[in-house]
C-alpha cells in the first residue's frame, strides 16, 4: 500500500489498529509443507559457457539478437505471430534432436521473419529435473545466425515446454 502524502493517522485510528493486531501470533516458519511428488521444483537449465551473440534472460529461456526491434520481441512473447511450422523433439536423443532441429531450421528460414514452434518438453519426467534435449536445443538455437529470438510459448501452444523461434536469413 502506498503512503499518501499529507494523510495523517489519528491517535484513535492507531489505537484501533493496535487492538486489532494485538492477538496476532507470528507464523512458524519451520512448518512449511514439502512439495509432493508431482510438485518437484525445477532446477535451472544448464546452458553452455559459450557466450551468445545477443541477450540471454530468464536462465537461458529467452534470447534475442541486439538488432531485433523491441516490438518484434514483444509480439513474439505475446504469441502474436502464429507459428508457420512445428517440430516436436520429445523422446529423441540429444544428437538426433540436434540434427532434426538443424534440418528444420534450414528448411524454414528465408529472407523474411518467420515464427516456428519448437516443442522440447519441460523435463519434468526426468530424474534430474531438466531435459537434456531442451538444453541442447537452446544452445543450438543461440548458435544459429538465422535465429533472431526465442522465448517460451503461450499456454495454448505448449507453454514452458515449447518455444517460439523467430528466424530470418541474412543476405550474404
């Protein structure tokens, strides 16, 4: 609650407040409920130590090139660009997923901006709590000059288990 300048609290109001909270006991901080088996906290994803040629945010799950217009990035995050193609990497090994994603990007990259949907999954069924395919896919996306940006998809397109990828081929 913001303090309003010039607002004075009377002695009567102060006394009423103190009476109202006099019997309040502090919460016991030790008695928090442990997460259940389906509520395991996600570990931060691991990305390579290779610096990206752009900006990385949200533990590597948002990336954009420095020359990308802010309104393009905002539109991508809000799901304003319908994906023109989708790839699902669930159940693939890391090398197979990298190969599939690289081929997918080369086929769906041209001189105009395109939005692609890359489904990696969250890794919630993994014993480590993260998806190695997801980490490899994000590293590959950052290394591709045609990838202008990526971010989590909207819930209707897969939420945090999928990414919108904005691509554009540079003129040589």
